[in-house]
């Protein structure tokens, strides 16, 4: 005989646990302490098993029946609902641990080991500090484009179009890393690339005429300031690297015997 709401509500504890059966293997286990637990008895591969469906009154009779029906659908498909429940629990635990901030820090550490320049590392940590208040605590599997876009628009609204573009690029790199490490099925920011106003290109000053290059070299020869700066200026035309790379050059990068 199927249970009623009144029967479940009025079930009193006894000296020993007892069951109140519903239908389809669903029953209410009433404990001596007063606890009322929903259980489902079923068979899979010839073995009898039980599945916990929650406690009453947190899980009502109607919800317990709905959970029973979902479990029986799995059973009909040859799947064990207990295993499915354990798998989903494990997936939720993994998801809660794989927040955007955690994955981003892991990604930055990985790129550091691969030889990221310190300046690039610092910039990436800065990008993370901007994104973290909005999406840092969100599991990567739950991030939606609508979670990321407001942050980008806020930065863009301050006139920092290039920073907004770089933020989108960084967030996409982190999420693609999550995809590569099997924690996400696809990058949710991929559809945001057309949402930002394209930054205006600003070209740095450059000497293009050969005669002007000669004037620069003569100016360097005539420089009378700090001797370290003079040597750096004289070396620069021979190696054509950025000033920061020249300033931080290491002797291991220079081979005097090979003139390299």
C-alpha cells in the first residue's frame, strides 16, 4: 500500500528501527532517535542493493518518489544508481576545488616552469587580481560568458581597451588550460571576442631613413653621461633587443669566442 503524507508525517519512533513501504522499492526507515530516512531497495546484476535518497522532512514524499523514478530509469538502462551518485559526488568535489583562481595559479606556475619572463608572470598575476573578485571562487565548469563580460566591460569603460583585451586573452588561456587538463569541456569565453571595442593601435617612434640612423649612431658616440649607459647604447645597435632585455642580459647569453 502506497504511503500518504499524513502517514509519513505522523510516523513515530519505536524501540527498534522499522520500515514503512511505498511502491517501486521505496521505503521510509524510521529510527529510534526519530530520524526518518528515505531508502530505495533495488536489484542490479542479480544483487540486492539500497540507495539513500535523503531525510524527511527535507525530502518530501513527492520528491522521494521522483528520486526513486530517476533511479529506476538508470536501473532500466543497466546502470547502478549508487555508483552514479558516488560519481556525481566526486565530480562536485573536484569542481568545487577547481576554481578559476586555483586553475589560474596552476597555469601561471606551469608557464613559469616553461620559461615565462618575470615581467609576463607579474602581468598575469595582475590580470588574475582584477578577475578574482568576480570569478575567482567560481568552479571553472560553472563559468559562463555572462560572468566574465561585466569585468571586461568595466575595464573597457575606463578607457583601458587594450587591458580589457588582454584580460579576455588571459582568462581564455586559463580556461583552455582547464579544457586541456580535463576539468572543462570547452572555453566559455570563446564567444566574447567580438564583444569588446578594438583598441586603437599606437605605433612607437621609429627611425626609418638610413641617414637618420647615422645621426643616431653619431649621437651615441658623443654621449658623455654614465659609462654603463654609454656601453649599453653602443651595444644596442648590434643586438637589436628591447632595452629591458639588454639591461637584464646575463653573461650566459653571450659567447665572446663565437662573437654571438
